[in-house]
């Protein structure tokens, strides 16, 4: 993809590189605007210029603008970090270039910091964000941000999981891709996100394609039967079985198995969950 939505003062007026001022927001094409702030803008831009997100950007469905925080550093070394007050290892991202960059861009709100300390980013959060006309993400490097960034320029924090990355860039790409694919028109016409993993609090059922026999392993007969009601019941049972095995926590979250679901599992030859994992039973 040749298009580059990266913006900053150093790029203003450069031929071939598209730049924006906040007041020059292109007409909304049913698209979502996402501003990403980073000191490694190329890493975010290059990943999100590829594949489905790259196409969505070219088609104007996703108005993704990646901003280089370092362009707003004012000292001769263009520094964006400092040693922590109170001592300790590592560096902390400085408030000045971050505030300057965000204030110059006037990004869509809410603006989230990517951080292990944030609200867990789930499919429900992706759905919420996809229904807005935009939001923004701030990526940190080093050991974290000066707390005044979190307290006074961000609106909240998002976490993509309980582990620590070297920076927020990869987490920002995760959020943009999970939200971007939900924007109307981004997926193909007949693609639907209705029955994918997490939509009903369950993992997705197993899928198969040709050949019907591969190295002696067969596709379940029911999927070749043409009986769509039967296929639907098998898929529901298989999704339940997969979730019970891999993610019993999701079964507990949705309040355990109903007796209809227990019947469905038994009918398809799947075992019931072990009693110690079994959710509380309904009263007789
Ligand atoms: C995001 N899950 C993990 C790393 C400190 C702002 O403070 C920090 C941010 C990062 C980058 O984000 C993550 C992350 N979700 O590591 C350290």
C-alpha cells in the first residue's frame, strides 16, 4: 500500500505524503477516525497499511492517522523520556512532547493509553469503539508514562492482556485491527461477524474445507449431509464442547450450562464438564 496517513509538522507540504490539520478532517464516509500517537510511527503505519486494514484505509472506511510524538520534542536531542523522580531503573516518557503533539492534533476523543494497567480490551469493547466515529490511542515506550499524561490528557487506559510489552505499538495495532474489521464495509459483503468466537460468550465451532479426507483424517459426516438444521445443532454442540475444554471460565461467566445445552452435548456424544468445574445447577 502506498498511501501514508502519517502526519506531523515535518511532513506538512511534503509531496506524496498526505497530511492533515484537525480542521481538514475528510468528509466522514461512514468511516471511523483513529489517531495513534507513538515514537515509532512507522511500525504502526506499516503493519496497518497491510492486508484488510490497508484496504479499509484506501477505501476511506478507516481514517487512521499515526502521529510521531518525537516531532514535538523541543530540545536539541529531541528527547521524549527522562529518568524517574525518586530513582529506579529505566526511563519514563516525558509529558511535554506528548501534550504538545496531542494539543496540536486535537484528536478524536476518547483518548486511551495502552497499558497493562488498563481496562481489559475485549470483543465487547471493540464493538463499543466500532460504533463511535472515532477515538485515539497513545503508545508508550520505556517503563511507562509520567502519570500526568494519564491523569490530564488521556481519558482512560486500555490493556490487551496480562503481560508486559516493550511498548504500546503492538497493543495499538491489536485494538485498531479488532475495531477496524467491525466497521461496516471493511469485511466482504457476505462476511458476517455474527457467529464468530465470543459473540455468544462461546468459542467458535470447528471449520473444515476440502479435501473431505486429508492424510486419513475425515471431515465430520454431518457437515456433508446437507441437513442445515442438523449442522446448526452439531455446530452449537461442538462450540460448547470446545469452550468447556479450552475456556471453562467463559462457561461460568455465562451462568453455566442449561439443561438444553447438556442434552445437546450428550446427544452429540460429547462428555459433560467434570463435576468440580460444573457450574451451579438449577434448582429442581
Ligand atoms: C498493553 N497489555 C500490555 C509497557 C508500561 C504505560 O505504561 C506501560 C505501557 C506498556 C505498553 O503496553 C503494554 C500492554 N496491554 O505492555 C509498559
